[in-house]
């Protein structure tokens, strides 16, 4: 078995830039959202930094952080 790759370190003196850290997405109750799988919906409950409960019309889904497949409209 091989070991998993260690995360890359970026030295401050390196001529290469470290990858930018994505800003965390924040949602509020009432926000219109779109999801890659479920489609259009509206946020009906927010658990700060943990999950968002979204009403997609025919169903309600609890979307967990980091919300990679969901974006605010």
C-alpha cells in the first residue's frame, strides 16, 4: 500500500502563488438557490456553517456544508 499524498506546503519566498482559499458560501432564510442535482429552490432554514434546509417545491432537502453543488441566485 502507498501512503496518501501529503498536502503541499507553500513557502513565503516561493515565486509561485499559493492557491486561493475559496470564500465560504453563506445563505439566509428566503434566499433563492440553484442546486446541480435538485434544481431551483428557496432556503427555509439555515444552520450556520453546518447545513441549509432548501424547499425545492416537490421535496425539501438538507444540504450540508461546503455547498459545492449549490449557489445563490
